[in-house]
């Protein structure tokens, strides 16, 4: 059960990401009429950086909500060798990840894929191409503005095998034993209850299914100065675990063959890692 502190963390994270995506959603509303089910969003402060203790460090992960040359370069690096040219800017503008989980292991035609914290939908749309018309992709996100924008993007991309659902990754709105692959991109670190996330991931996966996520981890102890810092939590830092603790939680949920490969590391001890695991 969520504690008051857990609820507060989720609320603050949702507000932070809502603020980042809202300008993109509002700008898109000026160009395209509202789609049924979209929420109307009030004005918000300018988007802030995320996934890094400082603005310069944040450029390696999560990016900004405006389509700057730096953001385009970061997306090009994360998705090098991946066909993203046909995706609209309202997808890439809110690609706040730290990796490319669809490239960790090949997605196969016909598979059902679940994206935890799907954001504007970039990884869902890539997964949709890979699994083909016989496959299915479900994106889950707790931020209403993100789900609204993802559904707008879905209408633009016209991916009939992709859908987006509003929900928490600690209580996934997906049936048990119904998913072949779970992907996630710099999101699980934001959860205040990672044990619940991994238990839920185990529940919804079919036997033999796999977890393949990109996420932020600490290579050593997190600095004491970041403990309880809400802003740093939303920046994918204060909520990140030491790598060994992150992997231990996955194993405790029942997964086997848990493995981590760091894709980037920084001098301050925070790193991006590609993690894989399998449900027996």
C-alpha cells in the first residue's frame, strides 16, 4: 500500500513531467483540434531539465521539452541506427529517456510489449514497427498530460497495434501473464516503490517473458545531500538505486538471469544502465 510519502513523491513527479510536456501539448492544440479524451491543460512554467543534478549533466539523459539542437543530437545518439525519421516532433520533443530499450534485445514479430512510463510514445512506436501487425504494444503512464499527448501522437503516427493507458507502474492496468516483453526508459528510478514495480512486471509477464529496461543507477552510495530532494527525484537522481540494489530487487521479484550493462557513466557516480531479466 502506498504511504503518504510515496503518494507525495508520485504527485511531485507527475507535476514535474506534466509541466515539461504541457507546453508541447498546448502548442499542438493550437494546430490540431482536441481529440476525444484529451485533457485541457492550464498554462505552466517553462520546462526544466531532468535526469541530472545539473543542467549540463542532464543533457546526457531526459533532455528538454523544446526541440533544440542539443535535444536532437541527444536523441540521435540514443537512437543511433534506429528509424525515427518518420516520428513527429511532438514525439521526440518529450523523449526523456536515458537509452533505447527496444535495442537491448530484438523484439520479435507477433510479441506483446508493455512500456512502463511510456511518455510521448517514442519507444512504443518503435516497438510497434518491430512486432508488426500481429503484435501489440501497450504504453502505461501516470501523467495525464503525457497520455493525452501520446494519444495525439498515435493519431499522427497511425500505429494500429499501439495503445496507451493511464495508470501507475506499481499497479499496472494489464492482465496477468499477458505480456511477452516489458520495456522501460529512465522511469523505474522515479518510482517510490520499486519492489512493487518489479512484482507487477513479473505478474504481467508470461512464463519465459523478459524485462529489458534502460534506467539510471548509482555506481556507489548516493550523496547524502540528495536524500529527500524532490527536485532531484524528478531529475532521475535522488530516486535511483545503487546498481547492486536495483538488480537485487529484480531478483527478489522472481526474475532470473538478471544482468546489467552500463551504457554511460559519469564522474559523480550516476550511470545509465541497460538491464535484462527473464521470468522462469
